[in-house]
C-alpha cells in the first residue's frame, strides 16, 4: 500500500474537468492505495468520497506563486507521500519526491493573450516555458491527453517519448433537461462554445460566417461562453464590422448548452491548437454535426466523425460549414459517426490508465 497525493487545486476552475473526473473514478478502480487530495480551502467542503482510503486536505498555496514554491513544498514534505500527481504543470521546483505530472498542451507558450498586459504576459510566458521543461524532465512519468501532445512535448522539453503516457479523456452526456434559449427558437444557427482566447480562432470564424450569410441570410452564429475581456473584445470587433446575426450568450446553464447542441445546424470548432478537444466530443454526444479545424490533435480525437477545414483559410472554413448545413446525407453521416466516436472514449478507462502510471512510477528505481 502506498500513499499518493493528488494536487487538485484546479478542481473548480474552467480547466478542472480532467482532475474532477479522475477523482470521481479513481476510488472505483483503486481500493488498495491511500490517497490525499489537495484542494483549495474553499473547495474542501464540496468534495466527498465514501472510499475510506481517501482524505481531503486544504491547500492554501496559490498556483504560480512564491508561496507555492515554499509553502506547498513544506506541506508535501510533512505529508511524506510515496508519490505526488500534479494535475497541472505548476508545482514546487525543489520538491524531490516521486512525481507524476499531467501536461495538457503547449498552447500557452505559443499564443499571446490580448486581454493581458503584453509585457507582463511575455515575462510569464517565458517563465512558463521553463516550468514545463523542468516539470517534464524531473517527473518520473508524464501524462498527456493525446498522441499529438506527447510528440509535441517530447520535442519541446527534450524528454524521451518513453516516459510519456497518453490517457485519452472523454465527454459526459449532459443530464440536465434541455432548456431552450427563447431568442433562438425556430432559428437556424451554427455554434461555438468555450473561451475566446486567440488560439480559438474566433475572428476567422466570424469572417467565415460573413461569407456564409451571402447564401444563408437568416443563419445565426452563436458564441456561448461567460463574458470576459476577450469576449468583449470580440463583440467590439463584430460591432465595428457591422456583422449581423452574431449572438453572444454569456454563461449558459447545462440545460441550455444541451439545447444548443441538440438544435444547432452545426457545431464549429475553428481552433488553431488543442490538447484534446472535449467540446466537439460533447457536441457529438448530443447529435450535433461537427465541423472542425484540422489542426494539432483534432483529427486524432474526432477521426472520421468530423468534417475538417484548414483553420487559416477562411474560405475553406465557410465552404466546410456550408457543406454540412446543406448536404443532408453528409449531415446524417456525421451525426451517426459522432455518436459512435464519442462512445469510444471513457473517463473510467482514463483513471485505470492513470493508476497503471502510478504503479510504474512507484516501482521505478
């Protein structure tokens, strides 16, 4: 029996789905080892498990802070774990115990964020590059969500692909009842859901939508996601160009998101860089035909269940979307293939694969 600490400080953030699902299924697949879950103090009361081998400990040390480097290291030293799994790349540089790290992608080191101070962001970006390299090199094992990220990381960090294990993620069906958005009822629309950062390529999607409206004047583009500085910037761009029929929903509930998937003419994923691409799989589960960028890992994850385009080519994007919303046979094939493709992924299998990584790391001499 070993004592394994899982850093789950990201549990309740927008990027916490992976760690939340891991914590959901690991108690099912491992009844032997003892686990300590590190959570932000405010999140401790909201996480429970019936597995007697698990306990929760408050971790007040913020990511990418000086306190993380000193305070979290001291906390780990006091816990004396046999293994620590960092679900994100941030971790104390000088912690010397056995470590497994999940690195989701290298998007942050390759794309700017115009919502941030440019000088400060560039400084943080340069530090983050070194953090990734150090984490990859010092970890006994590294986990990535796709083969693309595995290859990309091995080259970037200068580590052997042999120390990197791919544990494919999955998409859960939304259980909430569909909740219609009144402003979209009886309207034809294509949609995107997620963050509006530059690598998501929304500006080109809006340009492609403008081309589409020449033949589909009643078509709407729905951009679903909580309003932030980048969404405000995108909305200002739409207003300046006078582009009609673009709808910014702000935050949508689970039921509203399900309704959007089930009623859209197509789910469009124009991203320039992804580590896995969960939204497309989620859309497939709910019967949305997916039109996707062919960049990075997306063809690997979606297989034949998406209709692809070059994300740098606005006309190609518009053409691909047009084909899906006008060709009934293509649309039907994508919907059927999407259901099949999404069903091939499993969070439980991901947890089992992660446990296998732990076992190897614990026996590594």
